[in-house]
């Protein structure tokens, strides 16, 4: 058998689906098409998960609904000597900017407003792009998917900051910080967007191009 | 003659070839399956060519690392996992941060921080936080030790080793110790001008822990573990 040491032009890629094979998403073992569960790890096998997009959208919608009260309700309740201060995520950042801490205000705005919104946009874009032929290269979309998967967990940082502050700053009458109702909605929003990103079957990104290829050739 | 092709590629990468993949469709599938590796991310199929120690097999299309064996990886992972185990227990119990403002003092452990959300539905948040930063990392370490110790000692795989490893992999994104560590840094910046903040022993333990957890995940070649669990005596 002769092997061409080609430079690996991606156009020649043969997928497992074309070979009549299903690969396990979890342990990568290959099985013939039609096998229900992976013989090695017992994970459910799907060549392409038919319910993937439904689950992506279901989690996406719940995540987005949770994100609205997360911004509307106060995140932190700061109690100092004479007054009680309730601040939302954006309000807290604006206050910091007023006191001159522009850097921290920018970090907070970026971590809890820009990144979550970008994540909602990116997941929706990916889910729409596998249904319609969008003029955006597969490598870019794969890269986008990897970023969403990687960044998703980091939004939890806000919740941890609130947890640390409320545990630490309990100085009786002098000052105390307590979590507001927004914390629980923000945590739920992060968890549901993570589930949404995990439900997305990244193999579908590459199918669109394969379809386009068979149409042109 | 070897049916596998390989050429000298930079960065120690073994490229998997699929120039004659179409042949597989005609051959007996059962025979061919063990020679195949499929990228879980983009579904590209390749003929197996196991890379040497320190090399990596990378998907040509989406560049996902498929196999990355290391010499003595199992022993390294076990050593790191034991260290992580002790550090998690220590970091959870000892005081983590102390605060001091105008004579009022307060010291908290990581468990205190996790349990800061109290009252009504906030209990859920406490449980979630405690799980994400202590119990899930702890469970993952225990599962890793349970799965890998028999493999490294060349014993038959432990009972239920396969579901254990599957669970450990499924929990990977939910193990958030390193995110908590960065959260501490942000919280410290916020409180720094309000009061004096000091570090307890647990703070430094947690710092080391984060580095070790990341190292542990990068040592682990999932393909090799699955392969060993499936063929315990052969390789």
C-alpha cells in the first residue's frame, strides 16, 4: 500500500460519517453506524445528534432570560456605618468609575456585560450558521466555538467575587457586604450558557462546507 | 511495509494520514475499526499511527490534539493528584483570608466563602459554589487516582474504572478552582482600600493547587487512558 505524503490539504478529509462509522464524542472510539451505545464507555452514540440544536436553543433561552434579572436586581448590598447601598452590576461599575477607578470599572464591565453578551451572540450565530450557508470560514467558526467553550466558565468569577466579599467583609457595625438576588440569576445564566455551548455538536460546523463542496464539484 | 505514513513535521507533531481512507469503506469494517481514530471535534477519520513519547497527533482539519503520550505520564499524574488531594483538604479547612479594619477582625476559610450565600434560594448558590470550587475538584482527583493507579501498576483495571473515568471527564468543565483563585485577586483589589487584608496559609496552598490542577490536565492523554482501559494487559 502506497501512502502519499501529501501536505494534508483539508479538502481531502474523509469523515467518519462518509465511511459509515460513528465515533464516540467522549472516548473517540469508532463503531459501525447503527450501534446505539459506545462499546467502550457506554456513551450514547450519534453520528450527528438530531436534538443538538434544540437543546442549544432551549438552554440559550433560559440562560438569556436569567441574564435579564441578573442585571436588573442588585448584586451587592453594602452596609456601611450610616447607609445601605444596593448596586447592580452596571451600577457598581459606574460607581467605581466615579471614584476614579476606571481600570477596575472597565474590567468589571468587560467580564460581566461584554463577555456574556458576546457569548449569547456567538452561540446563536454558530447555531444559525450550521443551518444556513454563511460566508464565514469553518476554521474561524471552530475557533469561535473553542473560545466560547473556554471563556464560558470564566464568567463564574463574578459569583466567586461576591462570595468572597460577603464572607470576608462582615465587620459588624463598621461595614458588611451581602449578596443581592441578582447573584443567583447571574449564576444560573452562566450555568445555562455553559450547558448550551456543551449541547452544540461541533461536527456540524464542518458539515456545511462538505455540503457546499458536493454542490460545486 | 508500514501502512502508516509520517513525515518530519515541526513542533514534534505526528500527522495522521488519510490518503487511502476510501479503502476502508470497501474493507471489512470490524477489522478496520481498531486502526481508525476519529476526531471528536470535526469527525475527520484517520488511520492510526501512534506518536512516540513527547510527540503529538493532531487533527489536520481542526488542529485538535488527538493523542499526546508522555513518558511516565501515569506516575506524574498520580503524584500530582496526591498533592492536590492534600492541598484541597488543607485549603478548605485553614483560614484563607483575614481582614482587619479599625479593630474589627474577620478570618474566613474557603468553606466560609462558599457558604456565604445564606437564606432562602441563596442556599442553592452556596451549594453550587462549594461544589464548583471544592467538591468537584476533590471528586475528580479521587476518580483519577482510582482509575490510574491500577493502570500504572500494570494490574487489571479497577471495577467500574470506565464509568469512573467517563464521569471524571464529564466533570472537567465544572471544576472551577482556578477561576476562584482569580476571583480572589479581584475581590482583594476591591477591598484593599477599605481595610487591611492578610493571607492565611490556605491562600498559598490554594495558589499551588491551581498550578497543579492545570499541570495535571495537561499531562493527561485521554486517548492513552481509554486505550489502556480497553486493552489492560497488552500495551
